[in-house]
C-alpha cells in the first residue's frame, strides 16, 4: 500500500533483474497467510462436523450430566457466561474508558507516576491469564471472602480485560485530532466539557469496537475459572451474583477431559455454540469499525 | 498534551482566566485518576496473592531442592519438588511455538505491510483477528482430537503419545501468529516511505527493499512482538493442559506427554491439592516463577517499543 506513492514504472524497472526470485518470495509470503486461512477453515469445518449430531435444542435446554452424555446439555454454562460477561461489561468498560481518558487527556507524560501507569498497563496486558486466576483465588475468593461465586469470577475477568479496554480506548481517543479540542477550548469550554461533548462522541465507535473485542476475549477465557473452582458440573442456572457457577469454556474443558466418545461430540457441539457467539461479536465489531470509522 | 496547552493559555492571559477555581473539573480529574489506579491495585494484588504463600512454601521446601533437583511431583506421595521438569517443558513447548509462529507471522506481516492491495488487506486482516479471538480451549480440543491423530497416522515413527508436547506446541504457535503478525506489521507501517523510495532509487527490487530496508528499520518493533509472543506462549494454559498433559516426568522428547508450569498450576488449582498443604503452596511458588519470567519479558518488550517509537515519530 505504501508503495502507491512510488511510480509504478520505477518498481517494474527495479525488479526486472530477478523476476523468479521475486515471484517465489511473494508466493511464500502469500502462502503463509493462506496457511492461517486454511487452518481456520479446517478448524471450523472439523468442529461443526464433529458436533453436528448434538447441535439440536437439547444442547441448550438440558443441564450437564456425567451419566447421560448423549442427552447432556450446556444450559448452566451459557447462563454462567452471560452473567459473567454482563457484570464484566458493567465493571471493566466504565473503569477502562475513564482510565483511558485520564491517560490521554490529563496525564502529564513527563511525570514519573504517569509513565509508571503506562508501563504497568502494558505489562498487565501480557500477564498470563492463569496468574489472574491466582489473583482471584488468593485475594478475591479467600482474602476478601467472596468465595467461589459469580462475583469473584466477574471481578477477576474484569481485571483481566481492563488493560485491553484501556489500550483500545486510548487508541480511539488519540485518533481524535487536537484541532477539535482546541476549537472547543477556544470557544470557552472547560477541559471536561471539551472531552465530554467533543472528544468522547467522536471516539465512541472506536471505543465500542475495542470494548466488544475485549469482551469477546473474556467469553473465551477458561484458565482463570479453573482456579476459581467454577465447578464444572453445575446442574442449575445461577440465581444471583453470590451463586456458584460454571462457564461455557470450562464446561467444554471438562467434557474434553472425560474418556467417553459422546463427551467429545458434546464438546464439539458446545465449541460450535461458543464460536458462533464469538464470530457474531467479531463481525459486529468489524462492521462498527468500517461503518463509523472517520478519517480526519 | 492538551493539559500543557491549558497551562500556557492560563499563564499567558491571567486576567481572562476564571477567578474562582472549578471544583467540578478537579473532581472529574480525581475520578479519572482513581480509575487509572485500579491497574496499579491489580499489580499489587497479584504480587500480594503470590508472595505470602511463596514465602511459606520456601519455609517448607528448601531453595536447593526446588532449583537443584529434577524430580517433580508435588501431588505424589512422597512428594518431590524439583521444578526443572516443568520449566524444561515450558521452554520446549514455547520453542516449538516460536518455530511455527515467527516465520509465518513475519511473512504475513511483510505481505500485509509491503505487498497487499487494500482489497487483499480487507480479506486477510479479519482472518488474523478471528484467529486471535479463537478461545484456547478450542485450539486444545483441535490439537488433542485432530492434530495428534493425524500426526500419529502420517509419522508413525515419531511414536507420539496421546497427549504430547509437539501438538500442544504447534497449536500454541498458531495461537501466537496473530500477535507476531499484527505487532510486526504496525512497526513496519511506521517505517517512513522515504526509506523505501530511497531503496528503489538505488535500484533495489521490492523483495530487497522489504528484507534489507523495511525489516531492519522495524527491527526493534519486530523483536518486541516476538518477545511478547514468547511470553504469551509460556503462560498459555488451556492448550497445554488439554493436549500436552499433566505427566511430570523429566523428558526432552517432544513426542512425550509433559506438564508445563501453567498446566501444573491448572491441575493443582482445580482441586487436586488440598488447601494449606505444601502441594497447594507449590501452586503459588510456580505461579511466582511464571509471573517473574513473563514480567521480565514484557518489560523488555515494552522498553523496545518505546525505543523504536522515538526513532521515527
């Protein structure tokens, strides 16, 4: 794309000497992308084919069962995941967006504590999710005595996705050109009025896209819940934030670890449901980005 | 940035500035700062959760045994606490993953940044994004029920066990391709066009320009991407727990079942160790080790990104 500014004839002139090598290189590059595409297709076709026999209404109408894998379902997992994602959205999104506004609009980058904040956030974004599980287990479940409840799970996952929300919201806010802020300030608006009435509305599509992608990461996460005793064979739907629970990815994990063939089929069917939810969220995010992205 | 603008504005024309302080503006800033401080609290929480049980653990198991022995089995009777088998397994699976992800991810990044037309980018960017969004349990399932059986059929002489480091490592590699690709592409896109044009002007072909000019110019960003991918691979839990297994025998052969650090934490943390026992505290000791390793790598990666940003901005 960057080449577009160079005259086409110049590029052709330059590459006349070794056309074969150039071609092979280009094909090798394209092949590596094709491998990713083929892999993804293969993965999706495989799980749909494996899970096909169980892709019916019993899957979401029934509860999991060890004794009857052929009719066992994933209803408690679906409800558990919905609870966790709902609470995570309530906690992580406002906190993350506010933090991003602070870092982009208020923070003086020459101050050591602001640099520490930034370094800390980029470090946290790459801490393994199982370590967040240890945080949930040691601090939230035991020290704060929240126990192995939906609340514990939701707080843990909120902390896990918070750095992702902050980083993507910062990018969206940074994309708003300074001239918009300067115009607003010049008309006498205060800094917060400028942010609230000009910067935020202009960056909402970008923030929404990043938030959806962050939540879709939260939906697929299983490792932290292993540490939070999200008992995998919960046979009832959660009734409130202090209820014990299971989530869809963890139910899939428990199906996979059982020896019977029926559980592998059940796992594949549950994976199809999970992937369908994620693909839907990803498409919404991509659509939002293409539809509302402004070029300043 | 805009804070500085404000400062100069109010400094230059003090008479026009509002005489009464705006408490509302100050309160808003305080709330925003508080939200940003949650991330500091998270780091403090992680360190606090790890520190106390880890200290207790080293009161019960000597440092020498932990780092000086190669027999691992905190959940066995009698227990053994030589941590090397899980470290070796983690390094081995990470290496396999890197061998898969670095060439594929880099090639994808070069193609997307230097060769692809906007149309092709529009097709392949979402593919990488969807790949990045696939839950790791799904990769684990695919490794265990598809990749391993296929490898067993095609390469019977490898004598792969039903759970093995090879399939787990391959799939961890696929998982980190999008990280390598998207971060490397970002740093290649930041290389100024003047460098490319200069290269063409000297008669270099497109391939030479990509390999000898753009990649070296974006090198620190690419290294940062690879380090970040290594740290992701080392901490990956679900793929290795499902497809790599939990057996903690000291082995180097990638066809064998082996437990990584994260897999051990998952196994012991999901109820196999009773609360308060030495085995339970081992979770936190291994967790500390994993946290320190990934933290060090993330720090190096973040510093390299900062350094590269200073060059071309």
